[in-house]
């Protein structure tokens, strides 16, 4: 299936007005500076061609979309048995940064890799020696996926620092998990890597490429197997059940594609599901968020796109 440029332009025009109903994230001070009126979308089609509309070239930080990349990296490096011995695969129905289920689950273990507790546990598993080496290896993994030079995988140091200085809740999750033996290592080092991974810069096209690789069972458009079929399937499944935080159920009903959002307003979606949109990848950016932290106009664009390809 191929989506056309005209379709995407119509979606941006129709959904633009929804941006005023949302708000940009402010709990990371640097993110509060972003223009909430921005809206863009890119699709990597079944035939490998890219189409895009709106603010598709604008750079933004990936935030929670990084959680699927670190998950892919640790799954590829250590295998699923090891990874899922430390983090579960069940949706929570709680906000992404909630600590509640950590205390209720016995023995304690973060319920899935898409909530902050689980993503922090995944970051703590990254291979490497110290924060710098771990982050460099992660950049290397991303460069390999996208077939680009590692120097091109950049992050926004201001956004990373802004989160590093304010992220007491994520520190609390890590200290809680370390106390219970779920993670090991230095909390500040994990926070350092985590805030940098969240601040990795991309645009809608980069997100669409990530979606495309996952929808093509781990293969790049050029046919290179960069993530195993099994791991790509695991990640798509977890995106479907947990990718949109506590709005994952509603997103599954309204959009029905595996998706992962970030508080920057980013969403990655993969065209493999009951709707069977073919092996396409979709990247969306719309920083005005709804109450649950998902792009309000971006989610609307995905809803309409899917409705138009029944
Ligand atoms: N860096 C953000 C945080 O940990 C990512 C959360 C998100 O995108 N939902 O709070």
C-alpha cells in the first residue's frame, strides 16, 4: 500500500486546528519552548518511497520513542529471556511515570518496557563501560539501523540537561528498583544515558524509517535485516499493548496500528495489524499533547489515515 503526498497534506490541513486543544509538555523546561502549533507527518511506503507534509523536516527530540530503540538494542544483544527476566510485558493502565504498580507487583519488576520504570531498567542493561561508552554504542546501533554515519546520530544537549536537572521522579523509580534488586549500577549514570537517549534528535522521516523497519519484520527498505524477525514482532506487540501509555487501549481501537509516542509530540506507527496497511512506516510530530501525553493532532491524523484505508 502506498500513501500519497496529497493525502498527507490534506491530513495536516484538517488536523491542524486540533493543536490548539493540546498543550506542549512543560515538566521538562526546555520542551516548554517548543511551538505547539507545529504538525508534520511522513510515511515510508510499501515500495520504499517517502512522502511527507507539514513540519516533517523539523527536528525534535524522540523522548519516549527512544524506548523502542533501547529495547531493540538489548533484545538483539542479550536475547529475550534475559531482558524479560528483568522487565515484564503487560500493560499497566497507569501514567507513563507512575510508581504505583512497582510497589504492588510482587516480586517487584516494572510491568513493561514502555513505562518509565521499565525503560529505565532497559537503559540499565545497555552494553558498555560507563555512561559515555553506553550512549556511544546506542548511537552506533541507531546509525546501523538507519545506515548513516554515527556522527549523524545527534542529541540536543540542552534538552538532555534540562531533564537531567529536573527528573527527580525518574531518579525515584531507579532508587526504588535498585533497592529491590531489579537494577544494578549507578543511578546518576543511568539517568545520564536515559536523558541523552530521550534527547536524540530526529524528524518525521526518521520516525517513519523506524516504523518501516519494524513493520518489515526488522528489514530496512534496502532489505538488510537489522533487527531479527522475532524481536521486531515482540516490539510491535509491546507497542500495540503499551506504546501510547494509558491511552494504548483507545489508540488500538481508534487507530489499530502498533504505535509509540513521546512527550515531544512524536509518534511512530507501523502498518502491520488488523487493518493491514502493508509494510509502511509512519512518523508524526505534533507537540501539543492531550491529557495523557500523546500528540493530540498527531493521533487524529493517524485515525483519519487509517479510516481512509479500510
Ligand atoms: N524523557 C521523558 C521522561 O522520562 C520521556 C517520557 C515520555 O516521552 N513520555 O519523562
